């Protein structure tokens, strides 16, 4: 068995949707105990990339390796079985279902024997309640439908679920987008804890204040292509910010803003 | 940390005590339960003297409810998973022929013919499901196509093979067999005979009870209801069914085998239709190409009255069974009262309308801020 230094490795992975090239020739490596941050503009292909990692999409081209071995996931279940858990941008929650049923959706814990096996709801309730409490969310009633939960509560639920089932790799697509300050801090703490436990974390965020403290490595995507990976030691916070916004555009923005102020002054 | 905040950690200050009734309102089967009670009381008052709640009357509406109930269970599970099957009624006619023709014309043993009917109809149900998940077309349309195809095939094949659309004389082959008892026999016959001998229940002149026992049809209904309800509420598969109907994409993303699950549920609906057909064929001793007409709608209506959402993701087997019970009592009750059966349809339509409006309100309560 060839043991690779990387948990996840992508070699020239592309994904097409009909004529749309969502991602093209992506190279990427993720180490154990490391947080890998994906940066890029809206529509850059970040979500497509992590959905490929999560087994939702199959790579159209290229190789996907885990522990140095090529893998071919047919469904997200295969990825989950390999210990890769994902928080999708759309959270993958069902409004009409309860907290517990959502938490264990697709991975129900069972009790009983043979054909009489059943979903162990009491134990599941307890785990779900605890998982959410760790995220700073107190659920009132884990058997209540989540339709009425706030956006942040739902996001926390999706993250708690991934933490619980992500044995090796945790993928988070904009996990802090809808969260308050306290809950965002909780998510970052959770990521730090996961790293300390030796999990690999892949994080997508548009917030440099979230990305920079926690990330060890950055990969920048632009219009479906990788503009390269950087270790944290190689880049400063300002450079990361520039990468996120697309540096040139930021300069342009500054110039535009300066122009507005000038016009304003002249008018007054 | 003060002791005050410790106390709060256990008792959330943002939980307002809701009345028990409001808690109950969150259950899908509530409307149907209330409806069934109302209907019971109504006929007790207005038809109490017609014998609707005598033993014989009770069995007659139970039988009616059980027939529809079996179909409603299948339709309900499928609807919760977000799909419809409009071919249930046609499947009943087709399955009846699958059973009758081999028995009467090809000399197959009855056991084999029954097995053939079940395998055949479940296979067709599976094909129906396969087309739905493969093409991504609404099951409404795909199963509508099957409604016509199967009904046409039933009539066509029956007249081609037998020159008629009714195949009779199955009794000759089935009478006295275990299979015949299994689908059209009675249980607790000893008890009923004993009660008849003791003069507690109505008897014919020869002393045998008017109601020989609990029909197997009713046993099937209750058994199927309990098993399906258990699967839906207590097992992993049940969780998958809710998830698939609630949000297909989410279900896929968490790795639920959505396609296989849906196909299996289409097969289960076909199973229910075939069970209905088999019981009827055994009961009447004949299969007819026009059996089961409009049953798909009645089954869907029963499920909707039972609180199942047309949009999927929410519902209850118990509710569907109560829905079927309402059907049974009202249909038989109006009949006992001598009311023209056209009024039954009016009632049905109204019930459906009320149920849909009510369900919509419940869904909003659950998914939107209160
Ligand atoms: N299933 C699909 N079919 C067709 N095109 C798709 C599909 N999924 C993604 N795309 C396209 O691929 C491109 C990349 O989308 P993706 O969701 O990966 O972007 P993103 O980087 O996650 O953006 P955001 O920051 O807004 O979340 C987009 O142009 C999108 O329209
Ligand atoms: Mg995205």
C-alpha cells in the first residue's frame, strides 16, 4: 500500500456540464491536520470543485486520489464512507424534517436485529442535541421540523452534522455566510479542533478574517482554473485579500471610488 | 456563573409552552382522525337506526375501507416520497387478468398464478418508476401514460386470449385452497360461531352467523398499515422516504439512493394494487378488465384527507387509513340511509377541497415562521 503524504490529491481534474466548463485542470493537495482554503470570485467553480470531492459530481477528466490511491466515487455515500463529510452551500437540509432526522439523514444509526432494525431515535436525538450545543445552538425540541429555524441555526446544524460524520476530511462551503459573530467564532474553533484531531479541512469563504487565521494553504480559482496554491508562510493577509477580490478589480474599485468623491466635492 | 443561568441552561427561556392541542396540530393524521370521529357521530345520529353500527353494517364499511385503505397505503408512501401513481386502478384490472388467465386457461396451479400476478405487476410498477427517475419527467404524466397503456392492454389481451373481458370460474380452482383463505377467508370464525350459538350475534335460519368472521381483507389492511407505518416512522428507509420527498437534491447530496428508493416505492404501490386485485378475484371468482376504475384517485384522495402533502415530504400512513375509513363509513352510511350515490361524490369533492386547504395551512405552520 502506497501511503501518500496527502489525504486528498487532485491531478488535472476538470468537470464539464454540457458545454459549460465549470472547472478545468485543477491540481490540488490536502494534508492531514491542515486547513486548505479555496478562494475565488462568484462562479469561479469552488462549489463545483468541492462537489467533485464530495462524490456529487464525477470528474470529467483527471485523477482524484485519496491516500495516493485513485478513487471513483459513484455517490456522496461513497465519499462519506471514505470519511469525507461536506457542508454544502445550500446546506442539504429538508425543511419538513426534524432536527434529528436531518442530522442523521442518509446515515441513520440503528438498533435492533435483522429485519427489525430500526432508527435509534432516542440516541439520535441526544447526539444531535449535543452536536448543536457544541456549536453554540440550543435546540428546543430535536423532533421539531427545522422549517422554522433561523438561517444561522440551520447552517450550524449542517456543520454539526458534517463534524459528526467527517472522520477524515471536512469540507465546508461558505460555512460562516449566515452566521453571527459568536457562531462564526464557534465554526472557526470547530475547524481548529478538527485540525488538531488530524482531520483535513477544506474551507470556502469570502471572508479574509475567517480564512487567514485558520488556513494553512490557499488555492485561488479564477473562471474555473487554478491560479496556484500558496502556503500561508508565502503570502500576507493583504495578498490573500487581493486574491479574493481579484487584485486588479480592487484597484479599479479604489480608482472609481476616488472618482466619485472628487465629483461629489466638485458638486458641493 | 450564577445559579440562575444554570437553571436556564436546562429550561430554555425562549420556549413558550404550547397547548397540547396545538402540539397535536403538528401531526399530519390529526385532520383525518377528527374527520373520522365527526363522521362516526354524524351517522350515529342520522343513521343510527339503519343498522350501520350493527355487526353486519360495521363489517360492510370496514370492508369498503379496507379495500381502499390498502391502495391508500401504497399511494401515501409514494406521495410522501414526492411521486404519484395514476396507474393504480389500471394495475388492478391488469393484475386480475395476470392471475385469472393462467389459472383458468393455462391450467396453472393457483399459487403459481398468484405469484405470477404479483411478480408481473411489481415488475410493471418498477418499469413505471424507472422511467420516472431516468427521464426526470413528472410521475403524474408517466403514470398517466401507464393508466391508458395498462387498461388498454388488459382489455386487449383478455379479448385476444379469451374472446371476452370477464374471466370467470376461478372458484373451481381456488376453493378450499390455502391461497383462497389467505386472500378471501375469515379469521376468528370459531369466536363468531360461538357467539352465534350463544345468541349474541345475528344468525341465518340454520344457526350460522351472518358474519362468519373478520375478513382477511381487513386483516391485510391493518397488517399492511402497521408494517408500513413502522417502516415510515421508525426505520432508516422511512427517513429516506421523507428526505426524498422533502428535498430531492438534499437527499442525493447526503448519499441516499434516491432512484432505487423511488423505484421500490412504485413497486410497492403496484404490490398494493395487485393485493387488491387478488382479493377481489378470489372473492368474486372472476377477473374483469374494467376493475379498479378511478381507484387511483380515490387512493390519492384518501391519502390527502389523511394529511399527506401533494408536494411530498410529509404525511402519515395512519392518516391515509383514517381517510379510507371516512370513505367507507360515508359511502356505506349514505347507502344505508337510502341517499343517492351521486351525493357521495359531492361529499368526496368537498372533503378533498377541505383537506387540501387544511394541509396547506399545516405545511405553512411547519415551514414558515409562526
Ligand atoms: N449542474 C450544473 N450545470 C451547469 N452549469 C453548472 C452546474 N453547476 C455549476 N455550473 C456552472 O459552473 C460555474 C461554477 O459554479 P460554482 O457553483 O462552482 O461557483 P462558485 O465558485 O461556488 O460560486 P459562488 O461563490 O457564487 O458560490 C458557474 O458558472 C455555474 O453556472
Ligand atoms: Mg459556491
